[in-house]
C-alpha cells in the first residue's frame, strides 16, 4: 500500500537523514552540494519546511516504510516547485516514483515547475517521462539545467 504524508515536526530529524542520503547521491551530479566538517550535506532551507506556511515536507510511505521524500514549495498561488524529490533505492521500481510525483500534483492542484542538472541522465529520463503524463507540459534548457513546467488542470 502506498500513501503520502506530510512530515510532522517530530519526524524532522528522521527526514533529515533521508535528505542527507539523497543529497549525497545527488552530489555526484551537482558540484554545488557542499558538506560540513562532519561529512553531512549542507541544506540551508531544511528548517524552513516547518517554519514557512508555503513549504511542505512530504513522505512517500510504502507498506508502512518510508520510501521517499519530497519538499514542495508554493512559489505563488497555484504555482508549486518540486524543490527536492527522492525515492529510496529499495523502492525504485513498480512505478513508485511516478505514482509519488503524480499524487503530489493531485494534492497541490495547479502548475508545477521542477528542474535537474543536464549531467544527471537518470533524472532527465524520469522527469521527462513524468512531464509527458500532462497535456500542458514544456521544458527549457540552459547551460546547466533542464527545467520543466506542467499544469494539472482537471480539478479546477
């Protein structure tokens, strides 16, 4: 059974460990990810997800196990950003990532934007496949990133 769940403040440190796993994995493709003296990735916006009303820390739960995280920001009314999105390696099958991303767009009806580095081929493939699920989708490349926008209109 799959579900999504807002991460409560009492689970904040638990989520931070998963975020660190994600950022460590992502650092292979992103030279901007820096580490502190203890070897943990630095993510200066983490606490904001429990302090700012326009930020949402979310778990993917599969069979009562934490299977992934998402950090969604509302940039303006009905415009959201997948700031971070991660499915743990153990759960990267059976369409779990596509299901998770789709459920998030259902939860936050409106337009979504997201991007990944052009040097990350697995992410380019995943986000391209996801974006194609929406009639209203587009992407743009710059020298570093591919950025997509999609619109989930059917509940408006």
